[in-house]
């Protein structure tokens, strides 16, 4: 099998948010801390973890919607960590989690989808612009007459389709899908996922797919990364991670995934973590998971494990593996 070329390379990426407090000492929320990963052209990299682990912040920092505190972002061989992003906005897009909040209520669907076409001068005249908008709406399963309506006139699933059409308007190569189905009904979720897969096949798109639902991530992703408290703790192929998870936190997440077979479900052991997630303002020393890990040793609280390759394509940050 021919190895794919890397489209996105993230090296030691950090994003800290300052917290206003009294006194002279500055404190920071360490949302993303020293994350390194590669996303190959044409693949879907899934990213999972509980709320507050830094998944969304990582995706937005890669797009430089948040400016990185440290580290490098390399797009197709070019360092884009600093400098103007307008040339790369055409290539890198995002689908937001809450479609109703991401669409301007004062703009029609045609204006929302056509805004990026105007900014990047992708249409030479009004007729070409209208044809591009109608073609995009057709691709995402909407009617051409919808272009004259406003976002509040649509259901949640239709609003998300508008958001996808907006992201596709500039013919991007890379899309961050920031929990694009979590706000939708279950009956609509499969339609959106299937549509994203079809578009990836047709247009050769590359996805960073952020989600809570491991069963969805397993379905759509080629590889899956697991985040905990700002750190990437495991990265492997979708099959390998689901069949042979190595990090204790990954095992915990997978044990919570529902199984349709009642007999298998009864035999499975659910792993329940004790304690609360530590504060990202003052994360624990060493491995950040050691305060909740049932297998932790003194070494886990003393030194931070590096993300290392333990098997071909399987990376894990754990002293016990």
C-alpha cells in the first residue's frame, strides 16, 4: 500500500489562555500542551476525549482561529505558524458544532454560502456566483429556492447542511469537523456522516473529525487520536485502537461504548474512573492521568511520558506500556 503524503504536521503545539486574577502572577488555562501529530492527505483523523480535554481548541489552533502559544503548524510542507492566513483560508475550513450559532441570522442562505465566494473572487459574474451557490446547495441536499430563506426557517440538520455548503464554497483541501453531529437528532446524524464520506471520496478531502461518540468516530476515521487534559495520550488506526487500546484512559472510553448484543454487553466490564478531572489551570505533574489511573506508580507522578511508537503506527504516552 502506497504511503500517503502528510498534509498537516503539528509539532509541539501549545495553546494557553490567560486567566485574569488579582496580583502580579499570571495564570493560564493549558488547553493544549505539547501536541504533535500528522494528518495524511485524503484521510480522516478522529479526535476523541471527554469535554474540556482540548479537542476543539486543537482544531481551531491548527486553523489559527486561535493563535498558537508555541509549536509549529506545517501545511503541505509550508510553515504557517506565523504570517498571513488569507491564502490558506481557501484550503482550510471548519464545520462548527452548533449550526444555529454559526450562521448569521440576518443573512440569507445564499448570502452565507456566497460570502466566501465573494471574498476569494471565485465567480466572475452574478450568474456564475448564483450557479455556484445552487450547485453547493444541491450537493448538500438542499433545494435551490432555499437560498432566499433565513437560517431560522430551517431544522437543525438543514442548518448543518448550510454550514457544510459554506465550508465547501471555497473548494478546500482540509476541513476541521468540530463535533458536526452532536447537536443533531440521531436520525439525522447518519445522513450527515454519510454525506461527509461521499464528499471526501468525490473531492479528495482531508478531515480532522472531532467527536464524543466513539462509535461514530470508529465508523468514519482512518486513525484515531485520544486526548486527555490537553495531551495526546494515544494515536493508532481505527481498528487497532478499538481492538487493542493500550492507554488506561483509552480503555476507559471504549468500555463505555454501548454494544448492541445483550450477551456481549453483560459480559463486558465497565471501567469507572474515580475522582474528577484536574484543573487545566494547575494540571498535575508527570502523567496528567495519574490522579485517576488505577495502575499509577510513583514514576507516573514524577515524569511526563512521551508519545512513542510501540507498534507500527501505534503511539502511546504511558510509562506502563
